[in-house]
């Protein structure tokens, strides 16, 4: 449908959801104005300057199942083959001197053999645990990865007798990485959705896609160039505080508005109109989970055995989760990035104590003393994502107010707060405006 001659759409928010909506609309010939409150695009997935280097505000991982993200990257001229390291899923926990190491790698075999062979060849788990995990996967697959009623992942694992090494090093770390919510609190249904589309899908869908460039270059910059090249407008430092009765923003009227902002900001805007008051209350009630990334600039010769290593594996006495070798990923030799997801004991430590704990745990894993880093930078996102809990009501893309649409990782009800969820939500909002809803997306009164 060619709506460009008579439709002008405002996209409020220049994160990945808003940029995805803008690209999709512009590709259909619609006039788009992006309003971004910050001075840079990218939202929570953006680059910042640290000690003279352009780094990410947090380490992100993509997967081969990120179909919409990969499609839009290609559409805006960002070649995934060049910008992402594609590697088979590998979860490696070397362990300290007194601990048994764990390693699981999925080979490049057709599905489902890649998963079966990967599980059976995993080091650090007993044969009984591996057989129990395969039986469990077959049960989940037999139900289409659907639960009769949602519950916490911990409760589901208890019910399906998933204990021992595979619970500690596979299920729980995957949950924390994907949902940014500890297994005791996380939605089992959303976790199963992730499994369905990754390890339960085609072999390539389970691959890890590790950024080889900073996040701005991965999508935000190419998307901005695409938007401007197709006649769109981007306004930075332009925070939207109100949407007028005739969909007016800063004195300009629009045919439609896409709210591609975080849940608290969306709630504040939606609360101003009676038709979206219930939706505003829903979003205002969302709880949040934190993420921290600790960058450490060690001597250039320091390298890890893997681009991504696991540390404690759920040990209650330690804080470390994952450490990434930015030298292997992005050419920042010697730069390590520790990532901490979800609520935990690490939140109680100040930056110095947090670094000391992580460095000590990594030294124990590597079984050697680490040199002093040239600098350390701790980036804490206290409200990084919503808490992906069982039965959490999620909004639809279309709100009860005519012409107002939602986009954001919290809108994509199948997925947790990931880049793919953000992109899918933006595409869904754009296609809803165009009259062609995205597959699997709902339209309605804004509540589920």
C-alpha cells in the first residue's frame, strides 16, 4: 500500500524498536520523523566512549534465530557476515582448581543431531543427566514447547527432574542470559519459546552471533543513514512529553504515532489519555532487572581460551557470570568485559569490590595471577530490562487510542527483552499502521 503521499508518522524513540519501525515504514513510502530524547540513537544498545575507545554500554549477544534483526541489518546495508562472528553455541565453564570443568559445544550437524551429539559429548555432566535432559527436551518438543500454565523456570526444572551439572551450567545460565531474570523468578513459557526458536530450530538458529564491531555500527548508524537517505527525519535531544488530542507533537500533527520507548516513559505518555489509562497502569507496574558490564583493560597479550567464558555457574558464593574477550571479538586486545545479569549479590558491591571479586574469580578459573589492568570501568544499568516473570501481561502493538501504537521489547510477547524482540515489535507496529500485521502479532485494545 502506497501511503507516502498522505501519511506522516512520528516514531518516538530511537532505539532498535523505533529504528526498526522507521525503516519498515520508510521502505513502504511513508514519511517518518524520529524523535529521540538522547543525543545519540541506539537506546540501551548503544556505543559510548571510554578511555579514548568507542565501546558498548553493555556486551550484547545475538543468536542465529534473530531473523528480523538479520533481515533489517541487510536492508539498511549492515552485512551480518562482516559485522557478526557466527560460532556454534558453546558454554564453557573451566572451573577453579578444585572444581570439575564443564563444556558443551553444538557441532555443525543437521538438527536435531547437533543438539543430541552436543549433549552427549558435553564434559562435566553424567550420562544419567544427559539422558534426562534429552528426555526432557523431547517432552517439551512434543507439546510444541507450550505449557498448560506458566510457572517459574525453577519450578519447571524441578518438575522435570533437571538437576546437577546441566541445570547449573546449561538451563540456568541460558535463562539468565536470555531473559535477564533468575530461573527462580523467570517465566518458563518464555524460556521455552527461546529454546523452540534456537536449539529446537534449524541448526544455524542455535549459533551465537557475537558483535565484531561496536553496537552503533551494527544497526543504529546504518539505520540512521537509511532513514535519511529515504527522506526521513531524525531529531535528537527531542524528548516527547505529550501527545496532543489530534496526535500532535511539538505543534505538528501526525497520522500515527509509534511509542518506541521504555515501559515507564510509555506509561507516562499513555496515562494522559483516558482510553490508554489501563495500559499505562499495566506498564507502570512492571518490575525491572539490572545489568552490569565491567570493562578491564589488561595488557594486550592477555587472551582467553574462548571469546566467551563462564565463571561461577550459579555458585551462591560468587558473583561472576560471563567474561568476554574483546580482543578476539573486536580487536580490542587485552580488553575483557565481565557481564552480570539479573538481580543478585553483585548489586551490593561497590565498583572497587565488584572488580576485585571478578578479577579474583577469573584468576581462579585461569589458574594464574592476573596483571593489574590499566583501567577499569563499571557500567551499571539498574533498570536494564523488565523482569520476565510467569504470566506477565504484555501489551499489544495497537493501543485503544486510535493512531497510537507501541513498540519495545516488552511488546513482543513471545520473547524476553532482547534486541530481536525490540526489532520484531517495531516491525509489527509499522505493519499494523500499513494494514499488514506481522505474523504472530496481535492487534486489539492494548491489553492481553
